């Protein structure tokens, strides 16, 4: 009995208490942001954030005055477009890297990895000049192309790992039964690496949804994503904390909801991609 109490005490002190502290440390800023967004501007500077007298005034102003809904739609178009382009190219490239042997294969894979080692700020000027020449500035397509330059290299690495885990004999069996190479990819490989596709798609979506530098440089009045819209709430002499935190909460919701919906597939895909065999 005494040993059981000591074990329970040790578990409480060394497991449960640290976990609670970690959760408070992790969720604390988000809770504070939520309280700030639910506090009116007047009370915010006199009494501070409080759940007492909570109001949705900042959220109403955010959508009616700032026009945040249009910014969310722009971010959604860019993120979904980047997912479509990124997955289409990274899956086919990963299949080629996994199934074919050709000269320079290892060099190309290493080059894909090296690309992600450079800060994206180095690509802003060349992309800006390119989009200006093509007449694509301040369009969704410009941001989709720009985000794809960051998403595709790493996504190709991820998908190559998943496809390597699928035996080549399955492709060969499908082609023996009459499938073409693309038919084997569509009917055999893609269904088997669905968790990996989901995990890669979530990575691309979140990266594109939270991207700021490309959106600021290549966007404008017609295409303004939520990251740029939130930044405009910070003035030279004033910060609209209520609107700023409300925008942060609303901006975080789509990615959070998407993660909760596909959580099981995401974890399965990440685990599958981490293990060979």
C-alpha cells in the first residue's frame, strides 16, 4: 500500500505536474490572445484582457471594417492551389526517383534538399522580376507559383520516402495485368501511400497559409492574404490589439480544424514515412 502511494506521488510530481506546466506554457499565449480578442478596445487599455463582459466586437469589426473575409478567401485560394500544384509535381517526381535509376539521381535529390537550406528572401527579387515580366503581379497564380518553389523540393523528399516503402513488385504485377506505368501509379501506388499524401498535403497547406514574404512582395490590393492583412493592423504609432488578436484567432482556425479532421491519417503518414521496409 505504501509502495503504491509512493509510486502515485512520484507519477504526480514527475509526470503529471510537468505535463500541466508544459501545456500552460504552450497554450498560455493562445488563451491570452483569445481573451484579448474578446475584450472591447476601451476595457482592454483600462482593465486588461478579461473573460468578464466578453464581446465579439473585435470580430465584427474585423469582418465588416477590415474586410477580413476577402483576405481569408485569397489565402484559401493560394493554399489550395499550392497543394494541388505541389502534390501533382512532388508525387510524380517522387515516383520517378523511387522507381527509376538514371544518371544524376542522387545529385538531384541532394539539390532538392539544399534548396530548402537557403532563406526564401533570396528568391524574392528574381521571382518579383519574373512575375512582373509575365504580368502576374498581384494575382493568385503568382503566389501559388512562389509557394510551390518552397513546397515542392521538401514534399518530393517526403513522398519519395513513402513510395520507397511500397514494393516494386506491385507495380510490375499491375503492368503485367495490362496497366501502363501511369496506370500502376494511379491504381496501385497512390491508394497505398494515401497517408503520406495527406501528411504532405497538410504540410504544403500550412506552409502556404502562413507564408508572409511572398504574399507581401508579390501580392497587392487585389490579392492580400491574411498574414499581410494582419500586419496592416500594426500602425506606426498605434497597434489595434483587439483586431490583431481576433485576426490571429480566425487565421489559425482553418489549419487547426483541418489538422483535427485528418489527425489520424497525418500521424499515420508521418510514422509510415519515418520507417523503411
